[in-house]
């Protein structure tokens, strides 16, 4: 099965930048007979999505998992935390939590968003 | 200046980027650049939505946060989103036959792109973006007729002095600009706050009067916070008939003030009266019954009665009431080798008392609560936990160059350094000195009343109390429940106003606050202002604390305690554990100690407060808390697990 994701940077110097990953380009890691897909996010260049301009982002900061037909966000014990947007106060991510398309989440000081799939 | 050219906006935007250590140009900087144009289009439109430019700028800064002072690239590059916005703006200018985009083009471009940080922030603040988009295309400021003249009359009940100042009058006219005339009926404030709260009757052009509304005018930041808080916490929990905020706040570019209107759903003709002024009309005996039978049941169902078990340390709910733990003289943000003490969560209070004048202190991960541009000072606090805990351990940092450093409310400061200028003890002792005590305010005990030989000195003894764990309850609370904020409506129904402090907090906080207000507003005027009068009040409070009959005092004074007795009956229903009164005496100690520092309270009131705080502490000591075997020091409060009474 083919997987694809587009993530838009929503703040910082790369605000508006679109990062696209796809299994067709050998991005990420396939698991469970290709049903699950894992992407790594962080400041180090060998991440699938590299955020190099935010010193508050850890080298290996977080992961996005595609599993059971939805996206999950995992914080990898990052120094400054991963957060998801909430109405009153942003909530820190501990462990792995579900994340919606179009929901904003934050690594260090950098906000990101999973874009709806193109038709 | 209206519709100015792009280059001037870019100067503002770049300055903002440098102030925030961002070193790139994003849509947020462009938008702040627009907001900073005095008399500009964006500023006017934001104001028309009941916000101020500064309030929106602070909210945007909170969203982005400051960058690091270390630069990761040279020059100042545009973000991809800023490039998109600029190209939309350029197209708009070209379509209109102009070479360069102007203020309006840039604003329209930001609104069309519709996905940037300022857009998301405005959505959170409740800005109507569709209306903004419409008006950004058509709005032209009308300098000739922007402030229609509204005639202001005063009712004979309205005191001549202090007169309303020019800025208050300006906001007031603006709030009622669809009317030709208004009458200010009476002042509803009792003076704990700087805010003006007044009852106002608007009059139509044909002379007919509309229902009176309560108007509150205060600094724009506080008013806008109150409006946000009302939307988030209050709106859904109000009983069907009460005062509501129906409109957006009114702001103005020419002043830092803003105004709110509380309208009454009942829409009646008679004028509402607050309990501070109305207690005598209602009859002092009736006030108590009214609190019990009207106010408490009517609001209680969604507020104090809807409570959940809540275990907290006293400082988490009550430290913020006290004066700042430290006042520091700013000494930069860079680490230094001569730091005497680092202050960070958790705070070691014992260490604080050892600090001396001039010691260098580093404070880490505190957040900015208030910025005082006219005093070159900021106030920071711990910024974490419950609503009240966020404001605990206030520290004032003075002599900061605020023109150079962009501090904004809600900003978390990784580190700020300062030299000790004053501590909390000095401020408390100063407040005690103001009420001219005839005794040593630095001694462990103060002379009080014949019934208690050794009254603990609250100015010293509160310290141990802050560490105590309380098994109490959490509910929605008003946060400032004094008599001035309680209105008696038609058919003697209960109305509350002023939701600036409404939050989830210790359920008994409101009742301790109300007890303080009852003593100051209804009892002290009867008793008198001298220390002997304060002692007389204290003897009565002591009897009530003990559930005993009042001592032999003049009948009029005895009568004035009836409402306080009613408050205690309400408290009895709100205690987390039946008959475990220690929970309330904790709240009463802290609320009365806070009142000692209020220079707006009468001198007799503050004298009584010092004794009442001592008495509440005495009750806590007389009802020993469960102690842990092998406790380090045999203090009354130390290391106790909770406030359970063992006897």
C-alpha cells in the first residue's frame, strides 16, 4: 500500500513551507505488512521532516504514525515538549496520542499541520 | 496617518522581528507593523471590533514566543507565507494601477491568505474575520463626525467628587453613541479597584428612557481579559435572570481605558442597587437572610454547590493575594557567576528569607503577568498550575528599559536577573506601620482580646500556613465577591457583576472575601475606627468562631453581625468535610491578611483585619492538624498531611 503525507509549517522562518513525504520516495518506515507507516521529525538532517531552524526542537523530537486508518503523534522524550492546540491552553503530549488532519501541533517553537490529502 | 506606503510598514515589521529575536519577516510581523500605525486602517477596524491594537499584538507575541538571541542565519529573509501575502498585495496594487502596495492592500492580502498566525490569533480572540474582510475594502475614517456628542447628566445621587476624568467621559460617550443623552445614576464601586463602575440610564432622541445598565470602565487590558473570561467561564454557568455582558467592549485609540456594559435580562425600570449601598434599605437583619435565601441558592447550583474534592497547598490558591515576595532591580538576562540564589519551581521559601538587600537573584521560567510602561517595571509570577497558582510568588522587576525589551503578558522568561530591593516582609511591615499599632509588629504574638492571651502575629505566622495541604473543594467562584459586586434587583432578586476574577478555585474563597467586605462595610462603620473598636469587633468574631453567644456589646453593633453569621451558615454547607472548619480559617486568614495591605480600606477596617487574621490562625492552632511522627520542627502546621481536626 502506498502512503503519502503533506505537512505545512505554520510558524517561524519556514511558515508556509510544505513538506511532502511518500512511501514511493522511500520516506519513513513501513511496518505491519505495509499497513503502518512511521515518520520521524526533528532537527537532525536524517529525519523524514527536518526542522533545522528552531533550536527548541530536539534532534529526534517526535514521530507521526499512520495506523488503524488515522494519524498518531508521539513525543520522543523531547527536551522542550510536543503540544497540540487546544481552545484555552495548549496540551502537552505524553506518549502517543491521536492527531487529526488540520489540527495544529507544535515541536519546540514550531507549529505544524497535516494537510488534507489532495483529491 | 491613513493608508500609508509599504516601506513605512516594513520598517515597523522589521523592528518587531528584531525585538522578538526572530530575524525573519513573517506575516505576524507585517500585521503588527500595520497595527502600530497610529490612526491607521487596521487599528481602527480592530477597535471597531472591541479590541485594542496592543491587546492583539500581545496575543500574537504569546503565540510566537521570542526566538533565541543566537542568530542562525545572516540577513532577514521572508517566510514563504509572507511572500505569498506580498504577491497578493502587489497584484491588488497593480489592479488599481499603482506601483506599490499600501496599507489597505497589505491588510486585504493577509485576510485573503487567511491561514497565518495573526489570523489564527484573531479567530481565538473572537474577531469577526468576515466583517473585517468586508470593512477592510470600504472603511474610510470619518474625522468630522467620528464621535457623536452624547450629553451626560448626573443624578443627584451621583457624588460630585471625585469627578469622572476626561478619558472616562470619552469612553462613556463612545459606549452610548447611539443615544443622545445618558444619566449617570450612581457609582457602584467601593474603591478596592481603580475601575469605575456606575449605573447609567440611556435616553433616546425622543426623550424616552431605556433600561439602566451597569457600566465598568478600567484599563483596556483588564477589560478585554474580563470579556474573554466571561466568554470562556461565566456565560454558560449563569442563572437565567442576571446581569450579562451583551456587547463587545468599547475601546479607543486615544486612551488606555476600555468599557463594558452589564445589561439586565429582566429589563426593569427600577434602578438596581448594590448591597454596599443597599444594605441599610434592605435592613441589616434581612441582608443575612437574603444572602442565604436568594444569592446562595440562585448562583450556588452551578457555582459553589457544584464542587469537587480538591487537595491543594495553601500557596497555590492564596499566595497571589499577598504583596510580591521580592522586588528586584533588573540586572540583565545573561548568567553571572555571582548569583546568590536561583528561584525556580518548586520555590524554597525558607531560602528566600535569607536573602539580603543587594543580593543577586536569578529567576527562571517565570511568566510575565503585567507590564507597567510608565514605571519601567514588570511583574512576573510562577505561571503554572491552577488559575490562582499561576499568579503565585509575584516578583516585581524594576528599572527595566522597556523601550529596548519587548516584554509581553504571558511571556515565559527563561531567566531574568535582579538585585534584591525589597521583600514581602518589608511590605507587610510597612502596611502594618500605616495603621499605627501600639505594639511590636515583629513579635511572635500581638495583644488582641482578653479571651486569647497569645494571639499569633499573622504578619509572621502566615509563612508556615502557605505550605499546609488542605482537603477542600473546587468550584466555579466569582473571585471578588464583595458587597459592591452584589446587586439587589427587582423583587429583591440577586445579581452579580464584575467577572474579572471568575475562575475555578477554592470554593470557600468567595465567602471569606464576602466576610471581609461585611466587616469593613457594615460592621466597622458601626463600631468605629480606633484600636479599641477593632478589639471589640475581634471579640465578637472570636465568639462566632467558637459558636458562642456574642459578648456584651452595644445592640446596634451586635445586630450588624447578623449577615456575617449568615455567611458562616453558608460556609457550613460548603465545607468539604462536615464541621471541619479549619478549611475556612485558612481562607479567612489569607483574605484578611491581604486586606491589611489595602490602602483603600478604612484604617479601622485594616486594624480589625489584622486581629481577625490572628484569630483565624489561633483557631487553626487550637485545632491541631494531624502531625507526622518525627517531624523536623514541632510547628503547628509543618509537615501535616491535611487540615483534618483530630480532636
